[in-house]
C-alpha cells in the first residue's frame, strides 16, 4: 500500500501573493539602504547588494512565469 504524504490544512491554503511581493521588494529596499552604515570594507556591501538583487530577481521570475501561464495562479 502506497503511503500518501500528510498535510496540515494550513499548508494547502494559498498565501497572499501581493503582500509577499511587497515584502520582498521592501526588504530589498531596506537592504540597499543599509549600505550607508557603520561598516568597513566591501564584503558587507557585496552581500547586501547580491541578496537584494536575488530578491528582486525572484519576484520578477515569478511575475513572468505567472503571466506566461507556466506557474499556476492559485498557489
């Protein structure tokens, strides 16, 4: 007998995509504002910029995939 995975009801409930996008863009903006801080060297700058670009990239890829119908709109 094959075992089926067990899911909690909250796991199947779709989240609010609009607030997730706003949160990701807002977090990226805050990370870029953190460039003007009291740190020395460029290692922190590279991580802050890289992570902010990655967040924006994920949002853009999600928008493009949903627009082209390659990702379902219900989840």
